[in-house]
C-alpha cells in the first residue's frame, strides 16, 4: 500500500471480528515495527502476542476498571457532541467484546521508569512509540484493524503479574488487532496550518494563506 494512503486512512478501529489473525501476518507487521529508530539504536522493545483467553480476560478486567472511571468523565465532558459520543460508544463496545478480540499485542520496553526529570522520561518513551506507529501502519497495509490503548495497564503491578513480566521490562501499550467490522477510510483532521507556529508559539503565518 502507498505510504500516504496508509497514513491518511489509518484510524482507530475498535470493533473487530473474532476471526483469527495468522501468525505470519503479525510477524510481518512486527518486523516492520522493529525497524523503527530508537535511542542509541538500543532496540529495547519487546512484543507479547496475547491469545490465551485467561490472559486476555485478566487484562480485560483491568481495562474495565479504568474505563469505568474514564468513561464517566468522558460522558460528562462530551455533553451532546455526537462525535465524542461515538468514540465513547466504540470504546465501550471494545470493552464489552474484549475477550472476542483475536489477538492483543502488548508493547513493552526494557529498562525501568525511574523518578527522573521529565526530559529523560520523554527520551525513554521516544524509543518505543516509533515502533508502535510502524506496527499500526503495517497492520493498516495488511487490512487489519487496530487501536492503541494504555488503559489495561493502569496498574503496572497487575500488568506485570498477568503477563509474567520481569521487573526490568515495562509494558507501555496494548494494541488489539483483528479484521475490522467497519471500514478504513480517509480521516478528518483540522487544517495543519492551524497547528504550525513559526519561531514562537502564536505566530501562524501559514494560516493567513
């Protein structure tokens, strides 16, 4: 698939079919994910493919607990905005059908998150999220539906226990993967000129064009 098409049609797809996803398809996506840059070329990412219903259910319970709080706030703040409501409904569908999702990709990072200055924490996670985006785009090119969530990892202690992670491997994201019930399609975004500032915040010369 053309890269521009993959980027402009990749969206969060939460409603997935229970149909299995072949290991070789996933490995193709993960090979491309592993080509992402990382700090010092350390390649500190690890990927756990979760198919076991028991492990999925345990992560689903963590997701449900955090979503119960998050969704309550979301419904309160979204008011009558249809677009926000649709997102909430889609996430709720995912929570309710979590155990039917064929595979979860849990993205981890070797090393531990220390209480250090923010700039160092940003540098640490900057070494894993390029790989996440590579995976999302590769999955899009395969026709798979994906979305990125961190809510199942709200309790790092529980996540380590559920996934059998060693102390020096940190889970950073969960990506449900499957064949979409809906469709990919062009995403709607606000004009980039509204977000581009020149030299200092607030100087937006491109907006005038």
